[in-house]
C-alpha cells in the first residue's frame, strides 16, 4: 500500500472502532434509561401545591391549543402562571382570556427586558416571584399533556425522593429529514447528558429539558437562584446544573405517552432555532472549537462509508460493516423499547452532518452580528461568554 492508502486505513480503523464504542454505549443507554410509564408513583393523602410557569413570547399559534391540555389536568392543588414575554402577536390577549375563564390561572405581562438578562430566563424569574407552590414546573407554551400527567409526575418524584424530575417528551415531526436530525439529536442527548447515570451516587451528570422540568421550591432556594442563569442560552440544562450544585437529587425519564411537542415544523425552522444555543453550548462561543467539532463530526460520520468505498484496500469494508452494524442494532433495540422509527435512525450519520452545518451556521451568524439575535433582541457575544454556565 502507498502512503495515502495507509492514511485511509488508519483513519477508517480508528473511527470505525470509535463507532462501535459510541453505539454500544448508546445501546446501553437506551436499555438503561427510565420510562415514565413504568415509574412507581405515590398517591399522598395531601398533594403538595404545584405552580406551573409557562413563559411565552409570540406563541399565539400554539399556546391556546396546548394550554387546554395543561388546564385539563386533574392535579388537586394547581396554579398556572402564563408569562407573556414582550409578545407582539396575540399571546397576551390569549393568556388574559385564560386567566379570566379558569380558576387558578394567572397572566403576567413583561414589557421590558433588563440589561444582562435573556428573555426566557427573565420571564421564568418573574413567574417565580408570584408562584406559591411547594413544587414548581417549568414548561413551554407548545407542550401537550395527556390526562393525569401532573399527578403522575409529582407522585413519581415523591416515590423516587427526587428534588428535580426532568421528562423528555415525544417529539412529533412532519418531515422525514427532520426525523433524521432528531434521531441524531436524541442519541447525542442520551450520551452527552449521561441520563442513564443520573441516579448513581457521586455522578456529576446533569440534565434538563425545557418541555418539563419539575423541582422543589426548597431546592431552588438553596441555590443562587435564576439570576445565576440570566445569560445562559440553554436554561433547561442550566437549571439542572444549578440544582445539582445545590445538592438536589435529580431524576429523568422518557415520557413518550404523556407529553408531546412539535419543536420545529421544518428543517429550516430548526436551523433558525439552533442559532440561539448551538454555538454556545457545543463550541463555548469559540470559533476554533466550532471548527474542530465540525471537522470531527464529518470524520466520524463518513468513516464507514469511506471503509466500504475503499474497495482497493482488501478487507477494509469489514470495519465499515461492523461499525454500521452497531448503529443498526442500537436502532432496532430502541424501536422495541421506546418506539422510535428505525428508518430515520439508520441515517443518524447524515443527521450529524446536518447538525454540523447548523452549528457552523450559528457560529457564522454570531460572528456577523457580534452576538445572538433571538426574538428581536441582540445579546452581545461578550455578555454571553461571561454568563455561560453550561459547557458540554
């Protein structure tokens, strides 16, 4: 073999071996991750008061339908606080109507954003100031709840002695390629957050999902509070980190039958949505790190394809086939255990490549704008770097 063939062989064998390690770890995570429908839940004689805080900025198209599923919950001591965060559509009018027609619903309107705060974190902080619950739930304005979800969630948290319970919803999509990217995202989330190790003694794993973060008020009161997260773009993970550092016991479960959300309507919307947090969370607002991650994702994702295509190098295709076989096995087990679709999962490498382009796009836009533009507000890069708490 010549020098080029040797380089190809070393590259393929190294990355195909890493494929096997990566997807075997993913397989173990899929088998170990708790399912919400299997969780034991207590049924206390006196339910703790629960405050649900829903921040909403220009959510008129989703909040009314989603809120019906929240307000139909049978939780006995329920307070719902909708926070209208400077919306320019009909969001404010909708939540005013909900507060008028439903007992225990409060409408809070935020008209100005203080310097040095991200809009959503500020809205959550304002909601906390009027919340009266012993337990708090942060959720989003487009999340749909099945009947009995809140009762079961609080009961499960009490049964597991959790201070902080995060549920990952079923993500509905209307695009095959969006399914492919979401399959890649789920895998990276399970492994990156190490959610299957969250309950282990001494584990430093943290988790957070904006769709459902339930926690004890007393746990938050032991922490520096939401002000610590005022410039953190991934506020859900930031909340998990904040509570973990305050000594809170965190739990996690997949809630495919009890919660559902449609995060994005299209791949284009996902590109726009990740402009807020992909660059900071993955690359720490560092352009050199961003380029390294993009290069790694391409080298990792293409390794089996290069192996199978290098027909002039004897036996190299075996490494590619073995690597891809671990991905196939993982997806078959995931379908059986958690009901994911297999075909999009088989194209996870393509989803990782698309994600790398999203990351590059987010970094490029941040460079051009000198920061992040989100919901009509520019957040300067220097402030974002100074306020970052979550670094994956």
